[in-house]
C-alpha cells in the first residue's frame, strides 16, 4: 500500500478514471450490439437510427481518449458497411 500522499491520490484518480472508462466502453458496446441486432433482424430503418446513435457514442469515446481515433473509425466503418449492405 502507498504511504506517500501523492501516491495515494494517484490510486484514487486511477480508480475513478477506470470506472469512467469502463462505463463509456460499456455504452459503446451496447450501442454496437443494437446496430448488429437491427441488421440481423433486417430492419433497415432501425439499423440506421441505431447506427447514428452508435456513431455518436463511439466518437464521444474517442474524443475522451477511451478509444484511439483509428479504433473508433474502424468500428464506425464496420457498422456503416453492415448497415449499407442491407438491401
């Protein structure tokens, strides 16, 4: 266990950030699952609406540094490709 005051603070800050990042990741995963479910169900309108929401969540996560920009871009691209492939 840390004895120095600054080290104790770093532990608290790390826990806070970890919890925040975990919550953001969870939101992104849920949004992605909603898009994939709509695509699997063949509901194009719902898929497009879910894609819009998922893109927003992923971009927010990237802006906050939870995901690397390229990782976020790849996720959005794959979802958009899946939705646009629906005919």
